[in-house]
C-alpha cells in the first residue's frame, strides 16, 4: 500500500474485494464506473436501511461520482489492495472490464449484507453506467446536496472541473433518526 491509501484492515479488504468479486460474477462485462456506482449504492442503501455502512468507504464529489478514490485507483491500474481478488481484462469490444480471480467468499458478510447485495444487483445490475450516474446524481441525493452546498454543482455539470476533495457525509441520510445516528456513530468509533 502507498501512503495515499486509507489504511484498511485485512477484514475490510476481504469485504471490499469479495463485494467486487460478487458484482463481477453477477454482472457480465462489468466496468470500473459501474462497480464504483454499485459500491456507493450499497453504502447509501445500507445506511438508509439500518444506520450501518456496507463498506464504509469515503466518497468524494466527482463529475461521475460519488467516487471512492482508493477504489477508483484500484480499478484503474494494477490492483494493490485488491490484487488477490480481481484483474483487468478487455471485453469483446476492447473495453476494460473487471474480472474476479477468486470465488466469492461470504465470511465477512452478514445475512443482511448478502440480501442487500442480491437486491442491488437485481435492481441496479442491468442499468448502464450512465443510468447509475444519473441515479447517484438525482436531486437531493447526497452527491447533489454536497456539490450544491460547496458551490461546485454547476462547475461539475458544465465540466469546468472533473473532481473535488469534498467528502460526502452519508450520516445526513439518517439525521432525522436518532437510533440510526447512534448506530452509525458507534460503528465509526469501532471500525
């Protein structure tokens, strides 16, 4: 790992790696962008549902984002963190796809996690990367609100900038629910 990466525990790496393996097994010719969107959707839906993050990645406001920069780097070049889990390969059209190197291992997943993985692949798996970007950029979404609050929404939309360092605060999804906020804060304290 380089100093630019967040420090992940072996359990976090296993969960991230196996999540990508799961998605790559379920969705044929999956692209980097599509994986990035689905990882974000898993975290957003998990926090909305239970107050607990799925992967607890940090997502930045980018033009095609929300994007976990660490995972973007992993999926863009030779994997470092995920080297034992995935490889890059061209598909029939010559576009780079993400392919698993190992079988999916569910050791790091609860039954709720597995149910959410199934739900997300069922509901969003057939959508194109462009459709997933539209979904994550919908009005009042965390990406949209963070971009607007930091006065960069228009800059991203008119392509004046392509990324930012602004982190999306997913706790705002549950700010109205004291029980979920407590669960979220407890999770962050111990993970």
